[in-house]
C-alpha cells in the first residue's frame, strides 16, 4: 500500500491545481479506480498520503535540510514522493519504526526508480533518522 501512497503523492505533485480542501475526495477517487480491492483495503495508503500532504511544509523543510546542494524542485518526482512518505512516517507515525520506513522507501526506490535512487533515498533518510528522537527499530505506540 505504500506504493499506492507514492503514486498518489506523485499524481498530487503533477496536479497542483487540486486544493487541499479537495484532498480526501481526490484520494478517494484515485483509490476507487486503483484496483479490485474494496476501498477499506487502501486505508493505509490513504492515511499516508493525506498525512504527507497535510504536513508537506514540515516534511519538505526536513528533506531540503538533508539534500545538500539539491533544491526540492530538482529531485525526481518519484524520489520526492517516496521521501515524503518515508519522512511523514518517521516524523508522525510512531507505530512504525523509522528503520522500517527507511527500508520500505529504499525498496520502493529500487522498484519504481533505480538503484541510484535507492542509494540517494538511503543517504537522505539515514541523515534524517539521526535527528529523530525516538527508537529506530521499535514502535513507540502500538499499531492502531
């Protein structure tokens, strides 16, 4: 479902005319047309997408801080979507250990982009993880 969240953020980034007030409707439309599973199956992707978009200013500031010599606008859109999802998880989803978010992001980078992307993602996220004040390998809060 993280893959769907990345696809939603990618589409969001390409369609900036969609205002945040229409966000949930936009995501629900994407999810309804995504596959054969019922919409409840895609709840996790929806939570990640909405959370990443609603907190995009904080997330992008942290990404910018850790992408030395790169402006956000120069980061490949797929890599940026993956970074935003992983950063959202690391900052706001205490039920997901940061290392899990990092590993999932790296795998998505390999699957959706390239090995070079996965190395880039790993470097940025590893630098971020060192600033996050919580255990790297265990959740702080139980899963909902």
